[in-house]
C-alpha cells in the first residue's frame, strides 16, 4: 500500500460510516412511525371492540326483556283458557299482540346478526344469508 491509497481508504470508510449512519437514522424513523401506527391501530381496534360489546349487551337486553314479557303473556292466556275465563275473540286479539311482539324480537335478532356479520366479515355467504334473513 502506498501513501496515496491510505487516505482514499479512510475517505471511503468515512463515507460508508456516514451512509450507514443515515440508513440507521432512516430505519429508526421508519420503526418509530410503524410503532406509532401499530399503537393507533391497536387503540382503534380496542375502541371498535368496546363499541361492538356495548351493542351486543344492548341487543341482549332488547331480546331478553321482550321474550320474558311474551312468555308471561302467553302463560296468562293459557291460564285464562284453562280456567274458562276468556272468550275466543279476546284470546285471538291477545295472541295477535304476542305475534307482533315476536315479530319485533325477530327483527332485533336480525339486526344483531347483521352487526355480527359486519364485524366478522370472514363468514361464508351461506352463514351470512342465514343470519341476516
């Protein structure tokens, strides 16, 4: 090695070190940005799951209470029939009311199922159709 090549080698090494330093800085920025996006995505997912759980709880309440009412009303109708305390027209009207209540419960179930399908999109077409119709 002659004296002219040593300074050139040193310059090349300095240039490589500077390039590596720049690459490390860029990599740190990318990792930092990715970490920030990951934290934002995790927070958004957590919030989405919390909203979904709140919806499920509300839907369960909207199903449980009306079902209990229909159950109690039908028990009263049966009791009245068994004890001869009702007329056919009254029974017919009471049963029509319970049919309307059950229709609303069915609509609530379909709404709940649609939310589930929307939240968990990877269901098969047949499953989606069954749950939402």
